[in-house]
């Protein structure tokens, strides 16, 4: 008897979730974002999530009869203080299993995309990244030989990004260095997919345009300081140090130790450091006028057209003060969600496959980032990049880079 | 280690004279980097190595003292230091210490050192009282797991603390971000702006604070009543208790002293590196623990030697091999040492553990 009750309970337990999901399955479209919520990237993530929320609010959370449900997932863990492969895998699996999920916005870090892409590809789930810029994720021949095939086990493309990839960013960074009169450069990277990838592109193009590369080294991102490295770099006497990496991987400490040791007059970093946390970690006095940050787009206050509308709406909704700006990636969070929401009505079937198809056919989209399309690899056709520096502890736009 | 520091400064002076000609043309910011000869680079790396090593050594003492007396690897020790530096940053913000100029700056540093030492000492004593003491006489594994648990709790307290709505914590909206620790100690080159080698007040500060602490501790353990009791408990707690020693009190004092040294180390760390984060305890703790094992766990001079060796190895590996290999080099040396001297560099020579 007891056994029977037990098995009944077990049965009920197994059935309940199915029932709950089966409640109104056809009327809900769920969007998940998987971005680092624990760690120094959190401020950046908050503004991306705000951007996503803004896009959903603009359609009042509804498209036709469908209610848009949004869940903001964290792909970082306190142990790492940074994105965590285990958490990212967990998020991707959870999203893949939940039938109502039709899009996965993420990831912030390219290394994390590498983990979730194959999982979501098998599930036929659309993935739009606002920030992962490692070229090999989408472009054949730009990364390892087996990339991007290994991320697409079904052969179909399900990963799209609204941010230009690093093969462009590293390229224009080297060009910009040359414009500034840099002749000798020392290159560091954080040994992660993104940081190492962009440093490779930078190194390759720097050599092509005649900048001498004095050294190239991977760092230990968790070291307590980089004073020894700074001494070594000082002895090599470069005009500039380029660090391919993120704020989470000690960009601030490196800037500080290089400045303190007086090892280099210029320090250049990619968009992984285009967040206030970088200046805070480095200490403004160590980066004012000497740090140069490339970014795969324009800072919010330089956006025009629908981008300017976005900025105004954002500042109003989130009560930003006159002199406050959303972080650089806010508009990418917005655009990633907006392009999805605009594609949903065009979908032939309201399921993963239909919506994926509709998004992949995005052409000449008039968005906050200008007029752009997704190309055959899932990349944006946008190539606008900006060069920024730091002045009085704030980022300051210097110029538009690239074509 | 006194000798080691002394040696590198001598080298520095010699190298400075040698490279004087090459050093011309460096003044205002942004300064063109001064050309460095190989001698300069080596001296600079040794200076960095010794400074880093001293900090590691100070934390390593906390590990080795506790191990010596109750044979526990106190995993919470590194994270205790994290909290010490968070307290220091809070004080800097609350008292506006950045504005204390001249002698005030020195006063600020002394205030931080004392407050942090008291705080960490008291906290370490409390941890022992609450989490370790009830487990005495129980299987050692229980104690170890309790220590790991304490470590997690401290890390999460630091994470929470980092979210304080204070300017020094970045306004509190980025709890987990690395925090910039204001430069209370001048970074001016004591050898003059034209020197290729840089020795700053910060480097001196590390030595000036650490060496007397180590000497004081040695005196305490060797020559005081408490020290004698500590050594007795380390050798045989039961016999010590039979002789009328209050064992729990002695163990509590050990935690208090080890924690206080960790508190000093946390302020030195913060002022030397100028960055603190909730995770710093993991890496510094790991380095310090390695140092304690390398030197011979349970031995005080061993912890100091181990710390300085690790500091130097890290600096030389960063400088002459490649930063990415540094951890492998450090642990490679640890393994090699343990293969040939299983009880560490100085472990075997000492009879008593503290």
C-alpha cells in the first residue's frame, strides 16, 4: 500500500511539470539571456539587460497573441568572478529543454559562446550575441581550421551577432596604433578565446603595416600584480603595450603596474575593457590620456537616427542623469532583442525553426546601429568602430575607425 | 632575508652608476622609458621578488603557526586577509584618508595597519572559537572541511562587502569588480627620476613593516611565557594540559597572532598592489600555503624562507621565462623540493613545530 502511494506520488511529480508547461504552451514566447551577472562585468550586463527589457517594453511585452516572457540568466560564478563554463553549459541545456524558449541572447564572452553554441545548435534554437566577437565563432578561415564547423553539428547556422567581429577590431586597432606614430609594440593576452584571438589579429596586422613586435606573451590573469612583467616590458622599451583581454582578467592591474613602472607611454585594449569597471580597477590616474580603447561600435552619445532615439528612451526609462551614459554594450543588448522582436511577426511558423528562419533573413534592417543585414555566416554587415581614450576618469570618444 | 634585500639594493646602486649614461632623457610625464641594461632588469626583478615574497611570507606564517599547533591547514586564512584589506579600504573611504597629506599619510598607514591587525586577529580568534574548537579531538577531516566552509563564508562576506554604497567601492553597484586602492604611499623613485632602477617607498615599506614583525614574532615564540606554552602545546597537547597549560587559550592566542599578521599583510598587500578584490585571498592564500609547505610547514623561519623563495621565483619566471609558465615553475620547484626534502627546506632541521 505504502509502495503504491509512493509510486503515485512519484507519478504525480513526474506529470506535474508537463501539465504546468502544457497550460498555455502556444501563447508564450520565451527569451533567455545568458550574460555574466557575478563579477566586474555585471555593470555592463545590467545595461545590456536594460536594453533587452527596453526593446520588450516597446512592444508592451506582446506580439500578436503571444506574450513575450524574458528570463535574465547569469553565466558567471562567484568562484571564478567571471563567466564559468559549467554555468554556461547549464544555462544552454536548460534553454534547450524548455520548449517555450525561442531565442537565447548571449553570450558576453566568446569563450562562453563556444560552450553553448553546439548545444543550442542541436536544439535548433536561435542565438543572438550582443558582445561575443571572436572571429572563429562564425567565419571560416579566421579561426582554427575546424571552426566554425564544430559549433554547428547540424550544419545549420543558428548563431548571429549584432557586433562586428575581432578580425575587424584587431585590424583597425593596429591601424590606429600606426596613426598615433607607434613603431614598437609589446603584445599581451589573457589566454582566453577572445583575448588571444584579438591579440593574434592585432599582431598579424601590426607586422603587415611595419610595426615592430617586441614581444608577445600570455599572462596569468589571477596574479596579484604584474610588476615583474612591467620590468621586462620596460627593458624592451615599446611605444605601446597592447593587451588582448577583459577587465575581469586584470586589465586594470596591468595598466596600473605598467604606469607605475613607467614601462610604456601608451596602453591599448579592446572592447572587453570598454566599461567603467576598467577605469575603476585601474585607478583614473593610471589611465588618463594613456589608455586607448577600441570598441566595435560607437559610444551611446555618438549614435544617430534610431540609435539616438534609443539613447533618449534608455536615459528616460532608467533615470540616468544628464551627464550619465549607458555603458557601451547597452545598445547591442537592445539591438539583439529588437531585431528578434521585429522578425517574429514575419515568421511562417511560431516555433524555433520559423523564428530562426525569419531572423536569418534580416536584410537592410533599420536599427539603432544604423542600416545593416546579417550575412551568410550570421555576422552583422556593420563595420563602424570607434577609438576611445580616458579623460578625467571618463571614456572619451576620439575618432571613428576603419572604413 | 635581511641579507637578500641588502644585496639587491647594493646591486641596484652599482647598476645605477653603471647605467647612468644611458639613463638620460627621462623627466616629466609621459616619460620616455629609461633604457635598462640586463643588470638593471635583474636587480629590479629581485627587488620585486623580495617585496612580493615578504607579503607571501607574512601570510604563510599564519598557515604555518596554525598547522604547527593543531595540524590544521586553515584554508580560511587567505580569505581572512581579503576581509582585512576590505576593512582598510572602508576606513580609507570613511575617514577620507586620501586627503591626509605629509605626516598625515604616515598616520593613515599606521591606523590602517593597526585596525586591520586587530580586526583580523579578533576574527581569526572567533573563527577558531566557533568553527574549530568544538571539533577538537574529532577526526581531522571534520576540521579541514570546517576550514573550507569558513573560507567560502569569508569570500561571500567580501563579495557582499564590496557592494557597500561608498565611492571607494565604485558606488556599490559592482560588488565583484576589482577595487582600486588609493596610493597612500608615494611611488616616487628613491634613486631619482633618472635611474633605470626603481626603488620606491612602497618597496621599502614592505620591508620596514615585515622585518620587525618577523623578529618580534620570533622573540615571542622563543622567549615569552606564551611562546613557551605554544611550543609545549605544539609538541604534545595532552602533556601540556597536564602541566597546567590552558590548551584552548594557547590555541586561541595562536589564531589571534596569526590573524593579526594576516591583517598586517592584507594592508601591505593593498598598499603595494593598489588593487583588492574579493577573490584575492584565494591566490595569495595559495601562494602562502605553498610557501609554508616549501619552507617546511610548522616552521616559522621556513615560512619566511619559503615566501621569499616563491616571490623570487615568480619574479624571475615572469621576467625571464614567460608569465604563463610561472605557476608551473613554482609548483615544479615545490614538487622537486618535496621529493628530495619531504619536510620542506627547513622543516627537518627543527624539532619543535612552532
